C-alpha cells in the first residue's frame, strides 16, 4: 500500500496558471512566417519546438520521436492537415498525442470533419496568443490525465501480475496439499472377508474438509468414520489431517476409539463415548473456530451388527438385499460446538447382501442447476438404480450421477462416502490364521 | 444480509432478511448479531422464517451468536423452514435452543 501511494503521490494535475511542464510541440505549416510566429510564442512558454513544412515531412519526424502535441495548419500543398492528422492517429505511439488544427474559418461542418479525423482542438487564424496558450493548457490537462491513467494502469497491471504469481504459488502449494490430503485415505477399498469397505472423497476445491476412513480393531471388529469439518478450505483441510491422527491408527495409543481389554485384546470403545471425548478434545485443546460432524461406526464382522453414533452427520442409508432402503438415526450435536455434549447410539443389523452407505451432507445438499437440493429422496433413487453395482464402482457411479444432477457446475461442497457391504460370515473365516484361504 | 430488530418488553426479535446463512454470510451474521443484541434484553428470538438454507458455517455462526449473549441471556429460534428444520433436527439443536414454531408463538411464551 505504501509503495502504491509513493508511486502515485507525485501525480497531481497542474493548476491552470502554474508553469507548464516541458512538452514537445511539432509545428506543421507550409508558411515559414506562420511557423516562426508560433515558435516564438511556444519557446517563450517553455515548449520544445520542432518544425515541419509539410504533412509528409511531419510524418517523417514523428517516425523519429513522439511530440506531445502537434499544431498543424489545415491548408497545405500535398498532404493537407486533415490527411496528416489521420495518418498521425494511425501511428503506433506510447502516449497520446494532442492534435490542434489551424483553420482560416471555423465553419461547423469543417470542425466536425476535423474532429472525425482525430483532431482534438482548433485554432482560427490569425492566431491569438492568449487563445493559443489557453488551448495548449487545455491540451496539457488532457495529456496529464492520460499520463496519470497510464501510470495507474501500469500499477494495476503490475499489481495483477504480482497477484497472479502469488496465486500461482498458492495454487501449486494447494496441488501438493491435495496429494497429501488424498494420502490420508491410503486405501479406497478393503476386503475384510465377510464385508467390503469402499471409500470415496471428492473435495470441492483442491483441499477439503471431508474425511472418510476405516481401521481394523480385531479379527472380527472394524471401525468406520466419516468426518465433515465446517467450511471446506485450507484450515478445514488441516483440521481433517489432525483428526485423522486421532482415528486412523490401529493401535490404542493413536486411536481414541480403541482400547485394550483385560485379556490384552483390542476392542472398540462405545462410539458415543468416543465422540464425547473428541468433543472435549476439540473444545479444550484445539484453538479453532471449526467444528465438525462425524459418524462413527463399530462393525462386528461376525454378526453384521453395526453400532453407530452420529454427531450432526446425515443419517446413514441402509439398503437391504431386497432393495428396500431406510434412512434413520437419532441425530446428534456436532463435535466442537457445545461443552459436555452427549451422544446416542443406534444400531443396524446387516444380513448377507445388505449394505450401509455413510455419507457427508455434500451429497444430499448438492443443488441442481435450478437450485433444488438432492435431499434424502434423491439419494434413495440413485442408490435404488445402483442396486446391482457394488464396491468402489458403486461409489464412482454415485458421484457420477451426482455430478449429472449438479449439471455444469462443480460441487459446492465436499462430497464423501463409505460403502459397507456385508456378505456374511462363513465358517472358513473362523478358521485359525494359518488355515485360512490365502485371499484373506 | 440484513437483520432487523424489534424490542418489546423482555423480548427482542431479530429477523434475518436473507435466504441463506452460509460460509459467505457467516462472519457478517455473527458481527451483526453482536451489534444488534448489544442491549441487555434477556430473551432474544431469532426469526429464521425467511432463511431457506443454513450450512455448517451458518450453524456455527448461530451457535456463536448464542455464546456471545453470555450465560444470563437466552437465544431462541423461531420459524424454521423445512430445510433448516431438517439440519437442526439432524444436529439436535433443540437440545441447545428453545425452538418456537413462529414469532407469534414465541411472543405468546414471553408475554407473561
């Protein structure tokens, strides 16, 4: 800012009576006497004067240097003042040149013709010295304004260039950040034998505030989490990275949802308790304006029982083997808003062929080009159509359908989902590790 | 976004004249709420009947506006439109705010 001010502070319009700055004036007239008269006045007022005796030689001079102003007679043999003016305007110049035509009579149609051909002002012969000076001063104001404008444009352009390069460096930084954020999701799909887990994450910008993931707790238990940090910019993305650190590991020291049981085996903590604890952590230990919604699920691979708690995240969608769909849940306060928030648990029983879709509000709140939100009903329709499609293909198809719904526009919010597909626990999966089929 | 305020007795009604409280409006909303609720009227009712959409940032801003009032003053909500009602039920905001069907209903409560 101070730099910009320094650059423009010297630019102020000259009051009319102040001494004129040194400007160059090209005087074009076939009459030597007329040139001499004009030159005398101009030189007295401090102008640098160059002379030309014809339009043609004036053009040659203009090829050599740029006079600030031109005073040209209209009636000249060969190229007349009007033709010269036209040619003068066609020249490539750095700055505007102010053109005054000298006429013997100022008839209206003549003046109009002159203006049409690019003249800025007129002087009638014989030239009155006071009038000449006044016209020059007027021209000077125009040139000064033009100079100011050029200077300001230059400033704007250099500022724009600076912004562009800043933007470029932020952009390339964000591209890297995006790679890092995507690496928070190490696997898009895992086969747990009796169940398949697939993940999808699509940020609306380079980086986003959504995060989905899973962790194995024991042979028969896995955990799933879907997080949506408020906002979807850089700070939201940083928050997801921090939260990933609390939930993604498979050891109790680095995962707030796992504990070691008395038998030394790892077991899940109740999802509602875990969310309450995260709420405490965010409010007490993180200095942030952000909060997040979360759905945390504890999946029993053996029985198909899914125990969940929901902190403002949309209700999960349960699709039975026969295609029927339910979307229910008790809801819950988002994490990091209210001290001492408590959460309710709820359950889904998956039978073989059933599947559970956990997703962020970016899906149900995705608008159509007319601004109509997809809502639960719209998602239900999409999942019904995708009944036969499974795994990551189902999620990819869902995002594809969603972008069809959104039309030309990008998703306004981050979109993420977890698909848990339950096949049922077969006896071979109960076999001790060394007797298991090798694909598990 | 505009907020208009009307005080009657113990109650101040703040009407939100906007169809969205989203990330773009959240900070301004919070600041305007701080200004407009600067007096010490004990019950502030936020009239959301014109608001059709509230995103996570908007929700955060409403909670922040409640916290700004401190522990002795209350922020109630009134006139939730269907979409806003859906978000508020999902996030169990009824455990945090008293929610009235309409401003008239809120007036009836605080008239006594």
